[in-house]
C-alpha cells in the first residue's frame, strides 16, 4: 500500500481491492460477511430482479465512489452489498460507480458491521446524495429500514418493517423479508 492517503483514482488503480473500502483516503478492510449474509444478498437480488423497471439493474458488491472529496484529494469509496443503478451506468464499463448513478444502496447488516451500516454509511450515503438507502437486518425477525433523502437534512428513515416490505418509491416493489434467511 502507498504510504499516503489515496485519491479515488489511486484507489481504483489498486489491484485486489475486492474486500476493501476507502475512507478519507485510508484503505480499510471490509468486514467478512459469511455464507448466510451472502445467501441473503443473492436472495434479495433475485426478488428485486423480477420487479425492476426497464432501465434499471442491480449490481452486487461493486465499488462506489461517494464523490465526497474533490478530485486529487483523499477519497471515499464503499462496496455496498447491492446497488440499483440505471443501465446507462452499466454501459459505461468497468470501474467504480459514482454516487450520482445510484438510485438505491442496500446493506445487509452483519454482526460486525451494525454500527457502520446504521450510522456511518447512513450518513455517508446521504451526504453523497444517494436518493434511497435500505438497511436489511437478517437477525430474527428480518427487518428492512428504508431511508430516503429528505431535502438538505440527510435521510428520513421509515420505521423498520418485518414480514413483507412494500413500496411504490422509487418504484413498485414487494419483498418477502422472511425469505432472505435460508
């Protein structure tokens, strides 16, 4: 690793960044997810895929430039469990997605990421201007907290939902949360 704080461009140029994130220019290891976490991500992606409107796609575990720092300054990049993006962002090819290309970020809470998912990433994603952030906690009972941009003040968080999550915003979707646990 270089001996200085990294820009987004320097981070993107690193080989093998698959289990890392960039926080204020520092490369940090992402917490291990485990098999049940990975299965939940796949099961959620499967439910979403059947309901996504034309023009949208899901992406699993791809680096996301939060665009929180000017070019050339120490950057911020996260690796969310799941992203909903426009197909135009996919057509751009490989590389980091940019915050302005993302409609929804989804994090599946792991025991060692609870504070990060509910607080740190919550604030970072809001600061980055990502319109929707869904936090799925697979501890029984499985819950989903839907957060949406509420003007300049960050996210407005809906109460945690159990059972079936249904919304029309930003598109109609119905998710069986209990089906996310094998």
